[in-house]
C-alpha cells in the first residue's frame, strides 16, 4: 500500500490542488507543502522498510488488462528507490521555493504534482504497459508547464519536447505490443523469466530492445537526439528545469538499466560499443557546446548533455564500478544541476535575463548565494569530496576496464567541464558588477534559502559518504552484470 | 585491508586535518566577522592546533626509526565498489611527519603574517577561511593512505588555489589567473586519473602501502609497461601541480593572489606536492629509469627556462615566481638523478627560504603601497631594516651561500648530478649561477641605491605581525640545512634516514644504477666550484645593479625574449587554445544548429507540422488544460480497455 501511495498521493494531491484554483495563492502553496510532507511519510516508510536483496518484487498490483497479461504492478527496489527519494526531495524543496511567487499558483502546483505521479509511477512500474502509461503521462503536465509558465520561446520548446519524446515513445509502444502478443504477459518479472531468445539485432529480442532503447535515448538524451533539451531547459520555468534535469532525464538512464539491460542482455551487449561511442561523442561535443553558449540555462543544459553521456558510458561498460557509478551519478547530477538551475532561477526571478554577458559580480552583490553557486558548479565538475567525483570516477574507471580508448576520450570531459563551468563563473559570479546586477538587488527570502541549503548539504553527504547508496543498488547491479557475463544461464 | 601489516591505530591524525577544517567552517560560515583580529586569530589558532598535533604525532612515533610499524587512522570508508576500494584512512610515516611539520609550521607563521598584511581588507574572514581550507586539503594530500584520498587533497588544494588567486575577484584578470591555474592543473590531473585507473585495473589496490610492498622492486608482478604508464601519467600530473614544462605557465600568473597566498601555496607547500608524491611512491619510480630520465631533462629544461625569464622581470613577485618554477626544476633533477632524499631536502629548505622571500616581498609591497615594480624601489634597506635583513638571509639561502639551508640542499643535488654525469652537473651549475644573478638583482634593486620613486622614499617598516614571522623563517633558512650534511662536513644524515624509513622496507635503489661514491676530494672541489661560481656572479650582479638609476627595461634580442617569457603563453594561445575554441564553436554550430536542428525543421516544415499546429490548444486557460488532460486520459484508457478486453 505504501508503494501505491508513493505514486497515488501526488496524483490525488494534484487533483485536489486543481480544485483550489479560487483559493489565495499563498494558502495553496502552504497546502502544497503540507501535501508533500504527507508524501514524505510514505517515502520514509519505503526507505526504512527497504530490503537490499530485492529486485523487481511487486508490492502492489491490480490486473487491469488480463488479455494482455498486463497489470498495474508497482514495486520498490535498489534500482528505483534512490531516484524516487531524489524526486521527492527536489519536489519538496521546489514547493518551498514557490512560496510567495504569485505566478506559481494552484494550477502550476497541481500540474507539478501530477508530473510527480507520472515520474514516480514510471519508476515504480514493473509492468511494461503500466510503465508506458506513466511514461507518456509525464509528457502532458510537462508540456503545459513549459508551454504556459516558460519564457519567450516556450511554445516552440514545448512542442519540440513533445514531438521528440513522442516519436521515441511510439517505438517503445510498438515494442511493448509485440512483447504482449508474443509472450502474453507484460510483467517485468515474467518477461525476465521468459528469457527471450536472441538472434541478432534484427531478430525479435533485438528489435524490441531497439524500440525501448530509442525511447530512452531520446529522454537521456543521447547524442545526436539531444537538441530538444537545450530548448526545453532554457524555456522551462525554474521548477520544471530542476525536475527535468533532476528526474526526467534520469528516467532514461534508469529505463535502460531496468528495461534494456535486464530483459535483453544479449542485444545490449551487441550495441555496447556503438552506445559507448555515442556516449564519448556526447561528452566531448556536449562540453564543446556548453563552452560556447551565451545563455546561462542553455549552458547548464548542454553540461547536462555531457554529464548524461557519462552515464551512457557507465550503462554500457558492463562493469560493476561503471554501472554503480551511473546509478550514483543520477543522484549526483540531479543534486548539482538541480541546484544550479534553482540558484540561477532565483536570480532570474529578479533580473529576467539569461545572457551571460549581462552578468558579472554576483559575488559582490550576494556573497552567500555566489558561494552556493560556486559550490554547485564545483560539484558539477566533479571535485573530490562532492558526489560528482564519485560518480564520474567510478564510471570512468569501469569504462577504462572495458575499453581504454573510449575511456581516455571521455576523460577529456573532466577537463572541458572545468573550462566551461569556470568560464561561466568568471563572467557571472566574479569580475566587476555587470549591468543586470547593478540594476537589481539580489536579496533572498528565507524560503529560497530553505530550498537551496538542503541540496548543498546533501551534496556533501553523498560526496563523503556515498556508500549507503551503493549498498542499496548493489544487489540489482550485480544481478544485471551476472546476466551480462553468463547470459540466460543465471 | 591486509592483516599482515601490524602497527598502531590512532585517531590523532584526523585532528591535524580537522583543526584547519573547523577553522575554515567557523570563519566562513559561522562567525563571518568583519574584524581582522577575530578572523585572523581563529584561523591562526586553527593552524597552530594542527601544528601542535603534528608535533605530538611526530614526537610519539618518531622520524628516524626503521621499523615504526603501520600507524594508521582508520577514519571512514569513502567508497568501495568492485575493484575500487577507497577507505579514507590516514597514515603516518616519517616522510609524512616531516611534511606535516613543514606545512603546519610554515602555514601557522604565514597566517600570523597575513594578519598584518591583510589589514586593509573589508571582510578578511573569507580570506582566512580559504587559507584554512587550503591547509586541511594539503594535509589530506600529505596524510592520506590511499591514492584516491591523495587525489582528493590534490584537487582540493587546486580549488583553494583557484579561490585565493582570484580572491580579489572584482578585477577580471585575477579571476582569469585563477581559472588558468585550475584548468592547467586539470590538464595535469588527467594523468592522475589515468594512473588511478591503471593501478585499480592491474594492481587491484590503491593503498600506497600495498602498492609499495607488493609492486616495487624486482619481484613486481606488474608488467614494466604498466608501471611505465602509471609513473609517466603521475609525472604528467606533477608537471601541472609542481609547475614544470609544459604546464608551468599558470604559476607566474598565480601571483595575482595576495602575497601570503603566494608564499604558502605557490612556494612552500602546494607546488611541491608533485615531488612529495614522487618521493612517497619512490620505490615504484626506482624501477623505471626511463621516467627518471624524463624527470631529469624536463626538470633541467624548466630550471633553465624559468631562470632565464627571471633575469629580466620587473615585478618582484614575478621574479620570485619564476625562481620557484626554476627551483622546482632543481627538485625534479634531483629525482631524475635518482636521489629522492636530495629532492625532498630541497623541498624543505626551499619551503623556508622561499616562504621567507615571498613574505619579505609582501612586506616590501606593503611598505611600497602595493607597488611591485623593482625599478620603482631602491634604498629600502634603511627604511625597512628587518625586512632587509631577513630578505638578505633568504637571498643568501637560495643562492647557496655556504652553511645556509640552500647551500646544503643544492650542494647535495649537484653532487648527485655529478655522480650521474658531468653534463647534468654542468647544466645544473649553470642554472644555479643564473639563480645567483637574478636573485641578487632583485635584492639589490629593491634595497640598495637611492629610492627611485615617491613610494620608495616614503616606504615604512611593517608591523611586528609581519616581521616576527620573517625572523622565524630566516632562522629556519639559516639552520634547517643541518638536518642533512655532506660526509666531508659534519656527516649528518637525519633526513636520509627519515625518508628511507618511509618506504616500508624497500631500499629505493634505482634499478641498474650503481651509485659510485664520490671521493672526499671530489666533494670538496665540487662544493668549492659551486660556491665560487655562485658567489662571484652574485657579487657581479650586486655591483651591476647597486647604483641602478634608469627605469627603462633592457633591450636586445635575449632581453626581449626573457621579458616576454619566450612568448610561451602566446604560443599556447595560438596553437592550442584558439584552435580548440574554434573547433568547439564550429562543432556546436555545425552539428547542433545546422545538421540536427536544420534537418528537424526541414522535416517539420515539409510535413506542415509547424508551431501553429497545436497552438489552437494554447488558450492560456488552465482549467481548459486540465479538462484536456482528464478527457484525453479517460478516452485513451477507455478505448484501450475496450479494444483489449
């Protein structure tokens, strides 16, 4: 039941918030926080009751399409729990951030809650159809969040986001239908036990696998399917950017681990080298692009492209270090990039410009906020002691163990990351005070600090004590890797 | 960890790191006092705390004994995934003990000095917080028993260096210098990454003790090719952090930071970490004469290049910066000729006299109202007697005046170079002679002759907060050399014993290298030749610049090359940075804008699937959206239910 409530509670909250459209904004925002706190109780129960040696254990299920062998099956395990909790934490902090912002009223908060239901639902789903429903379900609130609360180019960005993801998902739908008709079941456990035979990428397993892979590759996004992301990030309102970077992109990485590697291990091995090459290209080209951006959010978006490309390496290196690193980097990147978007969002609320050249001198205007920004940037470029290092280091060492050339090419991302991040800091945080900050006071309200500080603390905790996360995902990761070495023998 | 290692476990070591860390947190996050006294005293107490604990540790476990056992502080598990096992443990060896004393001792003195130097700052708590944070990162580097932990310190000191170089962030060039330091160091750090990957893959451990116990010496199970790659990569990393060719270019620019920072980070401690790590891992290096050759010639080239540049610099801090690069080159030469003891000896003596020189320069700059141009100075010896006396001691130490600290360490390096071959010795002697010239030039221009500017004629001696650390360091620059002296002169070998006791029983003999012992006569002759050459050139330089009047720079081909730093920055800019920047811009524009988005827009336009298409839905009314959503979900669910049931 707790598992169901993880998904159902935000859905109900969303519907409830829709009814509060006439209530004063501030009240609704407090109600939203209260709803989050209740959601947090379910989170706590799942976290505390977690058994580390579980993979794909269904804890709540409702048989909704018996003819397809599909049921709404939900379960918590080491692959999804950390991401679900990250989703909750980011959403809670955004609830605090939105306090007192007149524009972020009932409808915004409602869409946000519904988005959470979609993302948590797709994380929890242990049935392909259920997964697909939640996966698509996320698009709708996100489309409106970008399309209505976004900035100038929002309609273009929203449509691009929608079209890209839709195109990817359609292939996944085809794959799911094929699976359902062939095996008469869509349950993750049953499909896993069915041990779908493999005869090349053109065979059944191969094609179905590719259907899933494309959908996830769009979401991550893997180069060259990434161009929707800079637009979506740039135009999205702050909260949507944070969730987009913090959770939605991670669903692609998670999806590959859960639905591609675990169900189609042989096909996964056959695409490993091409995928790692795309990952290495993504690291280099994404970093190059980030370096040359003149818009701060677009720059952070491209940095996400580069960082997510690291995770693609981690997924397809088939080494324990790399896969654990990729799952961990999901959290690390969620926190650091979430913090960057949040902090910049707070600045943007006051200045309404994203042009790097208009900034400069943030440190003179608000030293503490500048420190928080630098801190998050350092986490993003993988300074040891902060979580990005642990993730990147593990991913790169695992990749090195399996393919030295690809690892060495991707290692350049560590250098390029420092170039684009520090260039941005130089122009935004340091130097003489630029025109924008000359004209605007940057003084934070208490609730904005409440949104930022926990992120920084969490980064320190995960940077110095990451082991408890690895303990959570260890069983699942080892299981998947055993599959890679011995095929269906396990 | 391996059970075979016996020894003591202690929780004392972590306090050496925690004291400055707590100081940084107190100053940076808790107190945030605008008072120089409050923040300065907190930071100084924190570094003194680390010094006291270091003293305690050193006196408890000793420096000289062969068999001190395995003294660790098993603090916590950082992460442990697959082959990457990283306990965050600290370990004491005599080598670390010495480094601890140098870092915390000189660090504490520099904190005191900074309390005088930073008196005009509005909010010095940020400065002291960074300075403390630097100390704790440096101590992580020194104490960590695991190479990933060392790397944490390695990058941590890089971060603090970045923050402190750009401390006066309102000026863009300071931030630019900080960024140059960070990025250049990261180019080196790629090598550190590669070394870690290779060791994890082939040696299956990243614990220094296990690496040295199992993989050093003739019986190593690692293939020589692997060790060569690992050590080559580590040396590459060292050229970044320890400012060797081709990555030294960040260090001169780093002088943009406050002078105490230059003294602590960019002279005494951080920049020597490349050498420190090499000495710590020496038994591995000893198996690879090829890497030692690289060290020898890269170090030699850097020593010369930097010394030539230092000849004509006008900025007193730039002279000292290039001198640091050059002296670090000496240390790499020492490693290259197979003498880690000489290299580490020079690390220690250099820490004293170069910190002294930088702080002396700081005192001069303070007295000169932040004018750093040597040609604007002159005659300061009467206005600033304490600064003058101590700067003179520092100068004598660095040029190797007999019986000062620099004399012993430089003499040891030269003797070892002579054992290696006359070419190495001759070239190194040349670099030493250049040192004597440019150092006496800087000293004479600043302190002798008549004042050449208003600032110089109104210069004043600094407060006791600045002169007392100067005197303490001067004492060190005079006496610290006596921890290791030649056979012909007192025959003390404390340092050698300490360093050799830190390799877990490995002798550290270079493979295939048979150290011939120099006869006593040769040692005396070498010492004499070095001293006579250096001192006569020093005297020549003093005579030449004593009555220097003009403020014009020298001209001529060589002088131009030297003043313009052999155009190395410009060459990097043209050959590396601009092409890379061009490729980045080009790859983004061509690939993303034209190829990918261009194709997409083409497809969209052909299909008539334009942005207008869905805009009918874009009413802006949220309740309408909600209805769309609810209706669409319901309809799709119903349809699928009905179809599939």
